[in-house]
C-alpha cells in the first residue's frame, strides 16, 4: 500500500517560487484546435457544395441527404468519443482524431461519386465538428476551476472566429485552383498544426507539469469541483436536459437560418452579397459576446445564462420576419450571432460547473450528440414549413417558441445540488505527483504520495519514471513538515 498522509487543505506556508502557469497556453492550444474543426462544420462545408455538385454531376438533394447521414453518424459517435476522452485524456484523443481528420480531408480530394461523398461527410462531421471540438474544449475544464469561465470564453470566442474565417480562405483557394486542392490544403494543414500541438503542446491536467488547477494550491472547493457525477447520474438530473435542450435548440435553429439565409434575404429584397456579408456582424457580435459570457460564467446564475442565450435566439428569429436592408439587417446579424456564439461557452462552461469534471467527457459527449444531431434537421425543418406556407414567416415564428420554452424551463427546473464526495474518493490530480482525495465533508485532503496513472500499476510507473518517484517523495517531505508544524502550533495553543 502506498504511504498516505492526511493534511489540512491549507497550503504550506513556505514553498518554492511558483512557476509560470501553463493553463493559458493550454487555452490557446484549445482555441487553435477548435478553429481547425472548421472543415467539418456546416459553414466550412458550404463553400464546397456548388463546385462538388457541378463537377460530380449529382443533385443538391442527394448532397443534402449525404450531409444529413454524415451529421447523424457523427452525432451517434459523440457519447463514445466522450468516454474515450475521459479514459485516455485529451492529448491522446486529439492526436488520433487529428491524424484521422487529416486523412479524411485528403481523401475528400479524390471522391468521384455520391458514395464517396457520403463516407467523407461521415468522417469530417464525426472527427471534425464532433470529436476534435469535444476533446479540445475539454482541456480547459481540467486546467481551470475558479477562472474556468474566462478560459472557456477565450477558447470559444477565438475558436469560433477561426471556424468562420477559414472558409473565406478556402473559397479563394477554390477560385484560384479547385475544390480538390482546397480539401488537400485543409488536410495537410490539420496534420501540420494539430498534430504538433497535440504531441508537444497539450497536457491533460496540471499534474502532468507539476502544477495545480488555476495555478493555485487546492482548496476544499477546487477538490470538490474535481469530483462529479457519472454520465448516468447526470442523465437523471432534470437540469441536464435543460442544458441539452438549449444546446440542441440553438443548433437546430441557427443551422436552419444559416442554410436558408440567402433565400431569406432575397425574399426581403436583398442580394446574395447582402446575405453573405451578414455573416461578418454575426461573427463580430458572437466573438464579443463569447468573451463577455466567459467573464461572468463562473459567477452568474446558470438560469440567467441559459435564459439570455435562448432569448437572443428567439429575438433573432422574430427579427428575421421583419428584416429590411441596411441597419435592420445588421441588427439581425448582431442578435443571431450573439445567440449562436453564446451557446458554446455557456454549454461548455456550465456542464463542468453543474456536474463536475470527473466524467465530463462522457457528459459533454452526450450533450454534443444532441446538439450535432439537432443541427442536421434544422434546414429540413425550415424547408418543409416553407413549402407548406410559401413564406419564411411561419417557420420563423413557430421556431421562436422553442427557445422561449427552453428559457422558461431554465428558470423553473431545480438546479443540481452541491456535490458530496464519499470518504477518500478520487477527485483530481493537483500536481506534486499526488492524487488528491477529500473526506465526505470536504474538511480534509488525503494526499496519496504516488504518481497518478489510470492504466499502469503504481510500482511500474515509479520504476519507469524516476522523476515521478522524486516528486512523490518531495511532496511527502513538504506536507509532512507542514503537518508537523501545524500539530506543534496547535499543541502550543
């Protein structure tokens, strides 16, 4: 049995100067990786649709069905991918996902028919839109607790901005060369950027670099936060379904509006250029709103955050009914962009806050599956309702009731209670080569003086990695000295 020392949660009085905290570097890596999901996002695929239809001689409806199949397949895989991220860590997951995504993108350059296109859509939607984004945004959940909201906002804002800007570059590549070349460029780019970041940059948790969550010694609050529900427990929590509904409804309706935006603008007397240009105010407003959401995410009520997000969405849908050229169109872009971008930091940030981080990959994988799956049906929903009514007024007004219903549920449904951890339950790794546990009341931490590994025996890991043994012994001496000093102080009193 490994030696264990029970100590107070207060940090030692004298420690060596704190090293530079690497959490913000990890957030930067996560933002870049999130931007690299663009080839699998709807906005990234959209610039390829017309050239592919023209060159392959397939119908638009066939391409739409292929895209739907790819999206649903990607959504179905998200819970499994989330569990794998929990088991193996974001670093390994991103390495495998990036290697696969790059290969699929390169393969897209050689498709010759609808079967190959369908297989390619499955690959890029599963690995790009789903898996890579899930693994990347999970990094911040493990590196931050007190400042998680800010970190999540930074990742979401700059990552989503990259997602929207990359298709502009790809459109220029297509115009100058071909759509095949654009797929090749994206595939090689993912390999050249994502793989080095995963292998040499990303680290799953602060303990991997001998640091603490938030760059600070653990407290009862941070230790408790590093615990959390299992996916099954979260699914039995009513507020899980409120959060999932907010993500799903936003994905459903923003994808519907984006898909039909050109036709919607033309119906109100605007041009294709006006419709395309409206994505700019959406991107600017969304980026600023994501940063603002990150600043308040750690303190604001989950009810308020969800209600504001879906409120923007309902307002944007209603605005689209009366949209006119000029300032009205810009205002519509600002409101809709705010809703589309807000859901990312709100969804990514509230999940660990409400359910903990111990199984966050599996929990967020299920939420992502709902969001991705819902986005597949948005364009079809608007198409059917438009064909019935002959105008976009009916689908827009009916759809606006969905986010309003979610907002009411967000304010009415009971929030999950505080997390309690069983006696000496594993709740996280906080550096110094230790596993941190807390007792049932969060009063005392138990520092297991050994390196942490989920897949290898303790003795094997210490034997193979001498530095880990040295870190464990150093931690033991430091905390033993602190515990002795605390005991002396109490006896003196």
